[in-house]
């Protein structure tokens, strides 16, 4: 294994050959003693010759040969179960998430893996470059969900389309939480869109053979997203391999803020090698070396700049992005809109978490006027112990408590909400309606 393309293909192949969990008493196919010995012997020699870290390679090979000598797996007659046990025992020594033994239920291609075929590339293109979602969030914050970094030939058009869509946004969130990896060339392409100026090296692979492979950005000119715009990347414990590199590169080059959880910790590149009898080992045969840190995320993961549980990472990042834009905006009109978005996001977070102090109904009753610009007054009244909202000549809408200080409006279209907050001693109201920009109103003294 000496090429990134082969490593990528190895990751793809492992998806199809991952062992299925066998039933305890009914497992096929089975393995006999001769098969076990042949697989263990080949595994030990391949580890010794190819594993990324020579010292660890020796320990791994010695451990496998020791198990073979003791006939430690003699009671395992189920092929997928043997693969699972070998993976566990290898991990206990190397702690390398890429080092896995699998049993293939289909034919195994012998010899080193080559680059993906045209057919495989076409199949991956149908997955839209592993970009299932692109949108513009409130506050003109772009969002791209990246669930993998497939070979650049399969990803290039989808990545270009995604960045074209978010090109006019003022900040960007890259959702890397379900990204299990792929091609470092595709990671470099993402970095190209988020960089400016001459190409630079974002990552290198130091292969066991002595070969050093570099991955560089490309100067995309006006197609680039824009180096000064804020970028936030979301991570989870599921983020792995090339997905981790994307977060790591953005963090180490100080181009993005990582929000979420510590990632899986798999940096060593490699690919599948046949062990015969339809057993395959995904064997890391190189080490990733970042030009800034001189190291990688192997075994430790990417540590977030802002640590939050993965399910909360998007809402937290969105709030951080809007706050950053607020700090940089002086023009009253766009600033007013950003403040309204910030209040909406705060309201959503409090409603979900249950945090914050709920304002009493008596505090909410009154008439609210826009802080900036012109628009109808909003009046909150108490009718038979229930809060209702009146706007102009429209019928009253009852407020249904959601959480925090957030209320749904009964009888109005889905997405109609009213939120409240106490700021500098004054009660403020945020009215949300489908297709309308959120705007903040403040309770007026002397009004009923």
C-alpha cells in the first residue's frame, strides 16, 4: 500500500466486507484448524512487514504468533467471530482504529488494492459526494453536512456545487459529525475552498516504505469561500479518519473553530490486504504528519475548541456564528436582524434545555413596539387566565407554552412563535412567522 487512492478504496471495500454478527449456535461459514493457522501466519507476516510503526509492528506480529503457538483460538470455529476476536486483540496492543480483520462473504481481490474503478466512482457520485444537505440558516449562516470524503473524482462536482450555494453566506458551519473518512485529496479540496493565496501543504503521509506523500490546496480564486469569513466545524465521537483530518486541518491552520466532541482518533492510512480464505486485514501502513504540529490525531482524536455533546453542536455553533457576526457588524439594519436571530436561537436553546428563568404572565402583558424600523404593535393580553396575542386587526392568537420563554401561536401556520426575554430591566418580544424576518419589539411603559 503506497497510494492514497488505494487507502481510500480500502475504506470503501471494508464497508462491504464487514463481518455480520453470527448467531451463537448457528454460524456459517466455519473455519478449521488449518484455516486458522494459515490466516494467523499470514497476518503475522503482513503486520511485521507493513504496519505503520515498526516497533508496534514487531509487538503485533509476536502477539499473533504467540496466540498461534498456544492455539488460543482453537474454540473459535465461526469465521466472522475469529475476525472479531483478532481485531480486539490487535487493538489491545496498537490502539489503532484502522487496524481491523474482516471476513468477506464475497470474493476477495488478491494483491494490493488499486484506485477506484469507473464503476465505483459512478456509484459514489450518486451519493452526491457524501454531501446530503446544504442550506442557509438564519443570520445568513451557510451549512454543509459532510458525511464522508470520497475520492476526489467522485466528490469534486458536489463540493463545488455546495460551496457555490453557500458562497454568499457570512459564516459557514461544516457538519462533520457523521464523517467516517475517505480521500485526503478531497480534504485538501475542502481546505482549498476555505483558503486564499498560493497552494500549501495541509497533510503528509509517511509510508512504511519510506515514501512521503503530500496533499496540497489549490488556489481557486473567486470560487473560494473567502478566507476571512468565520468557519465552524461540528464533530462527534463518530467522526473518524479523513473526517477527523478535515476538522484537524481547519483547527491547526486556525481557519475554523471545532465545536462538539473529541473525535475517534484514527489517522494512520492504509488499506485492505488479503489473508487468504476470504479473510482481509485493513492494515495501516503509513502515518499522517501535519506540517503545523508535526503530529496527528492518531489515538487522541481532535479535541474541540468548544466542547458540547454532539446533538447540541449545531445549535451551539449557530449561536457562536451569529455572535461573531454581531461583533463585526456596525450597520444598524443588519445588526438589528442579527440580534433578532440571536434572540431566536437563545429562545430555542432555553426551550430545549429548560434553563433560564421563566417570566411570569403578569410581566408579559402589555404592548410591544419595534426597536428599529416601522411595523405593527403587538399586544399581549390575559383572557380568562390565558395569554393571547393581538396584532393589528387580526384575530387573537392564544400562546401555548413550549419551554423557557417560548410560545407557539394557536391557530396560526406552522412555525409561528413568540418569545420573550428580560434585557436591561425591559421585557422584549420576538415574533416569528413563516417567510418573515424575526424582529425584536420592546414592552412600552404606559400602554395597556
